């Protein structure tokens, strides 16, 4: 009794499921046919007159415009280091004192060496005087034939040797005096004074540490003094953007430590040489030598912070929007409205696929790397920028000449006039689907989803 009932219910369920599936397929077909009849769904914007500013955005760090690193020119133990980080200093204030005992001993030693050299020089001067008198006496006797030639030559040789010894002794005096001057200079360098008014921005050493001198090796950095009243933002600008940046350009600065405030800046310096860094931002040896496939070439740009009424600290993160060019009363369209097509109206992907298929059919082989590069170069040269202008229920592909752009709008110098209804979406429609004469309809705005319970 139960088995026939179950079979009957299963049969009814299968019939209902089949009807639902068929209805779903029919609805999808009808919807597709209706959509095909109406054309491609798009959104549009009117071309309007606007002032447009081209902006180059880069990130970097806040740094003082002037920061002096203090490293010793002599080695030894630090005896005094009176200023800690953050303290104000005046030019000429004692910053570091290194133990002077060794250098004082060298000065004393050289003083003694100078005295010894001067004594030797006096002794040699006396020998020269005596040798000169002897030579004069024997020269007189030699002229009167009262002295032999050999005696005269001996006294003359003795006089010449005495003069040479005097010259050598005088040179020894100068050498000793030079070494004394060098020793005194080293002794004076055991005390380092502040080179400028400013603030101690860092302190890397402590009293009692032994420091290495700057010379053939990199010396120990003890501390830094910076002028924190004049700050700058150091940013890395990509090589494609740096030609647009000029000294004197205005910049709007966003500093992470002050999220609700904008700062003004002015470009004061652009590096002449590039700084190479990988995609991760690290400058490894292979990347610096240009062997990394992910190498990014940047140029250091220094931007002076104009605002002085707030304290900025070295190392703060900042973003700079550098305003490189402004055009007033420009005809503008949404930046996404501009795309590229070749002479046949094909997008880049379509052209590449069709040409590769044709080449493969012709040759029967895969394209070589050389062929691919040549084709890519040729397609790039043939492509031009276009927009799609809606007229009625169709669009017209219009070549345009563009100018500068900001984050939202792009300047159109020719091809579009004010009031033209330009297709602004979707991305797939603009970049691939639309052709000259394509049928379109305005996509209705999506209703906001009510998430309230």
C-alpha cells in the first residue's frame, strides 16, 4: 500500500522539477534575446569644461633639510657627551670630549724632537762657520803656493759637507715642527664642538665607549645635529613620472601622523642620477647592476615643507601629491572612457589573437620571440586613442587627442565637444565589446541593498 504512494509522490516531484528547469531555461533565453535586442548595457557621462591638474604621487619620509653627522677624527674613549637626543644646542657648544692622554704624550714627544732637531741645526751651523774659515785660510795659502792642492781640496770638501749637513739639519727641524703641529691638531680634535644651532636628532654612543676615527675606515657616528625648523619630504619618483616634475612645483603633503591635515610643499631639488630598487624596495647588488627582472628605477625628489607651525619629526611617513601641470577650462571626460583601438577598430587583445592565429595558419609554427616583439611594436604604433559617443541607441567610435589627466578626468584636446554623451562604463564594454555602431542601452542604477533586519 505504501510503495505505490511513494512512487506516485516521486513521480510528481520529478515532473515539477522538470517543469521548473524548463521554465528557467526559457526565461534565460528570453532574457538573452531581449538583452541582445537592446544591445550592450553601458553608463554615460557628459563631456564638460573643468580645470584639471596633473598630479604625480610618491611616498617617502620626513627629514631635516640640514642634518650634520658628528664622527671623531681621532680614536679613543669618550669622556664627555653632554647632550642627549632632543636637546637644543648652540653653535660652538661642547658636543664630545675624547680622552686626550695619548695625544698629549705625542705632543710632548714632538716638542722634545723639535728641540733636538734645532740643537743639531745649531751645531751644524757652527761646523759650517768653522769649515768656511779654514777654507778661506787655505785658499789664501794655496794662492801663494804655500799649501798643496790636496790640502785645499780636502778643506773645500769639508766645507761642502758641512753645508749639506746644515741643510739636512734644517729639514729635520721643519719635519719635527710639522709632526708637532700634527700632534697638536690631533690633540685639539679630542674635543668636538657643535657646527651649527640645532637639535640633537640622534645619539648613537655613550660615555665610556671607545670610538673609531674617520680616516681610511668609516668612523663611529656619535651623534647628529639637525635644524628641525626646516623640514623636507624625500620621495622616490618613478622614471616615467620624473620628466613631468620641475623645481618649484607645488605639492600637497599627507603625513601619516596627522591624518586629518594637509601640508603645503615646494619641490626644491630633483636628483640627476637614478636610484635603483627592486619591487620589494630593497636595493640588492643584482638589482643595482640591472640584472633583476623586477627592477624599478626611481629618482629622489626633495620637497620643502612650507608649514612651520607644527613640529615634524625625522622619519615620519608622508605621501606627496606633486601638482606638475594645470589646464583651465579644458574639455574633459572620465579617464576610463578613453581606450585604444587599431586602424580596424580592434582592441589590443583582439588584434593580437587574430594576427597570431593568422601567422600560425600561414607558417604552421608558433611565433618566434623576434616575431612577437616586432608584432607588438607594430601594433603599438598603429593603435590610437578613442572614445565611444552615444547617439540615440548606438555608439560612434571617435578618435581623440588627449592631454593631461588627474585621478578622475582626462583632458580631450580634439574629437569631443562639450555636451557629448560619452560612454563611461563598463570597463569590459569600453575595452573589448563596443564597436563603431554598436547598439547600447543605459544600464539602470543598482538599487541599494537593505541590510537592516
